C-alpha cells in the first residue's frame, strides 16, 4: 500500500511539473517565431521571447497577490468562525494539524450544491470555502475527506502552481491574438523583405518560413496550452486525493464524498468556467461523470474513486451509487392487477 501511495504522489508531481514547463516552452517558441517573422533578426526575436515570458510571469505575480480575494468575492463567500460553524471549524482544524499547516481562513458559500475549494498564494495566506450544501449532505467522515483534499492542495502549493500556469496560458492566447490581428491589418514581413532584398534566398526566405511557423503557432498554441493547463489540473486532483488519504488514513470518507457530490444534480450557481477548476469536483454538471475528455478540468469521478480503491486493494467499481451501498438495478415491475371474479 505504501509503495502504491507514494508512487502515485511522485508520478503526479513529475507529470505536473513537466506540463508546466511545456507551457513556458510553448510561450517562448511562439515569441521567438513572432519576433523573427516581424524583424528578421535573431536578436530581436530573442528580445520578443524574453518580453513574452516576462510579461506572462509578471501577470502571474500580480494574480498571485490578488487572485484569492477576487475568487472569494465572485463566489459570494463569507468568512465564518467557530461560533458560527463549530463542527466545520473543528474538522478544518484537525486536518490542518494533520497536514502541519497554519489554520486557514474558513468561508461559507450560500449555495445548496455540495462543493468546496481552496485558494491562497501559500499556506500562510490560505483559505478554504465550503458550500452550505456540503455541510448539509455529507457526514463528518466525508467532510474530513473533502477538507483533507483541499488542504492537500494548500500543502502541495497547487493553487499557486495552477494560477501561474493559467496566467501563462492566458498570455499565450493574448500574444497569439495580437499577432494574428497584426498580420491581418498590417504588413508582416515587409520590413524584413526590404532589408534583405540582396539575399532573398537567405534571411528573407527564412523570414517567410518563420512567418508561416508563427501563424501556425498563433492558431494552434492557445488550444495546446489550454489542453496542457487542463491536464495539469487533472493531475493535481489525483495528487490531492491521495495526499488527502495520507492525512485522514481513511480513503472511504473521500470515496463516499466523491460519489455523493457526483450524484448530486444540483448546479452550483456561483461557479463559472473561470473558477470551475478550483473546486473539489467540477461544479458545472455533465462534464466529468463517468467519462472524461481533453477539455475536462477534473478527472472522471470513477477514475478518482478507483484510484483510491487501489490503495486498499479493492476491486474497481462501475458506478458511484455502489460506493454508497445503493442498488443500480431498476425497480421491480408492479404486480399484475387482479380483477374481480366473474
């Protein structure tokens, strides 16, 4: 069990870092291609590349300090104390102590759909937000599993990590959009062709090739970067699940919580596509149930449940209802009507 558990943590960390590096490389490649297509000069292309990566990192830094307050405000979250929600604060305190983390601020969202998320730039500035529906529909053991998952996000610095990748993805989209608009309205490559008229087969030819590459990257890069971002998000969810089990030493509470939230059909009104990746389970219903695709922010619920079942050597399940001990068989037909004797 220990080997399987720590193997999952190590593999997810390596995959997430690799995917984040790919986003940075994609931003740099797009900047380099655009720079040479515009100026036909490798030094200028290097400057454009550095500016593109620097702007992306600067935007990440700005969001790093203000992002959590924006997310909490847009979610309508209100801070609570032990006097308001004693059981909730008690559970969060237990999980914070188990994770060796400072006590985060605790917020409540006035929505009856069960869900939760963590935010903040580091463990010293972390917050967790829980919906009223989560408190109403989960028992204490299941609530512990959810809070352990969310505090694992804090301990693993997932919020900071995902935020930086998200902003870099946005930078790629902005840079690509700028170049496509400039290409459409301007005269890209004209300056380079004039400056290299004496050697059309040299620098001018290369500039044309780089222009084609830049155009292709400008179209493809935003989609590729978005796919990488979503892959990072899915890897981090797996990692938070197994890290949460490390804190509670009880995978069953987390399994049941996943099943209950997945089977709940009530949409979370305050969530949107900009914040959906933060939540314990995707709040936009119909996108993550039994199957997944490259645009999903979360792994399929059954995949998450079955990875937890691997830790205890249990056979995989085929339906979240079975985790809750509920039958998925159709109800028996009603008995035939008995008419009165003739």
